[in-house]
C-alpha cells in the first residue's frame, strides 16, 4: 500500500475531534430540534394565518349550508 | 452501545455494517435519528478535518461542522445516490468552507484566483506530496492558498476522481487537471521557500 500522509493528517484531525464530538452533536441536535419545532408551528398554524389574510382581503369565509343542519338523519332526503 | 445491539437484533441489521447509502435510505423511510447519528459518527471527524484545514480556526471549524450537518439533514432527501454519499457530503463541506472564506474576504473571486497566474513548469511527482513528513505537510498546507489546499485535499486526502472534483467545483475535467498540476507546483514552490531542499 502506498504511503499517504494526507490520510495521516486527516486521522490526526479526527483524533483531535474526538473530544468535541459529543458536545457538537448536542448542538447539531439542538439546531435540528429548533428547525423542526418552527416547521411544526408553521404546519399547524399556517392554514389559519392564510385564512385570516384571505378573510381580511375581502374573501368571505365559506359559510356552512344552513339546510344541512336541519337534516335529522344524514342519509335521508 | 447496548441500545444499538438491541436495535440491531430487532431490525436484523447492524448499523455499523450498513453502507452509507443504505443508512440514508433507512433514515428517509423511518426518520429514525439513530441512522443520522451513525452518519454523524462516521463523518464528523473527517468534515472537521477539512474545515480546520481550510478555515484555520478551531471555533470557526466547529461552527462549520454544526452548520454542515444541519444542512445535510435538511437536504438528505435530495441525495440522489448517483455519487457516493461521502462525495456528496464532502462537496457540501468544501463549498460551505469556500463560501465562508469568500464572505470573509468580501471578494467573490478570491477562490478562483488562487491557483492561476504562475508559470507551468515540469509535473510534480505525486510521491513528493504523499510521502512528505507530516509536520512539513501541516506547515505547507497552512501556507498554500485556499484554492490550492482544497484541490489537494480532494485529490490526495479524499482520493476523488477528476470527474468528481469537476462536478464539485463546476469546472471542466481538463480545467481540473490543469488546476491539480498548478496546485502541486505551488505546493513544491512553497516547500522550497521554507525548507530550501
């Protein structure tokens, strides 16, 4: 096998990184957790926010059919 | 470790024996953080090595590793499997570091200008670089411009093909061959300036 000191240099940096590995992993997990949290918030509330904007811009909310409520039994005419 | 062992028993596959590409597929299918942890433990040291070589600053390198892995996780679904996972990961790492340096220098051509403008002499033997004493290698790599450094790391540390390097740097294969040739000459020149042998 051919000697390659570029690889040795890489191993040296990897060994140096061993002490920092877990600490950095916690930070990475924290960042990912925050991004997922913000994503969830958007997913949960974005339709409502868009609905409010739509309503404010003059598009009335879809009203329920008043006749539908009168039906006592859903599958009958 | 114990949890990994139980998990391997239950799922019938040992994470440590799985290929990178299989781990990516499993992660995308299950969203189980254990798969991402495995990729992190395999590659975080290597990514750190590249970042510290290019950025020359421990704190900046740590921040870069953090941002690169977040970026990777968010873009994992874009990994097509056409190249090796390691090549894809390294391309993100190199481009991230190069962009960081460009932003600091506030010069969009800082990287491009590094290895142009000096004469093309005889080709330098690969063994001259590969067999160099590690302490000398460190000193020279600290002195070479970032463009030279990144191309030498891709070629000799990551053992990427010309085609892979050309894809990462968005240059033609012949341009990459020329850049490698010039990078080796620059390396030799700096070696001579420091050690005179």
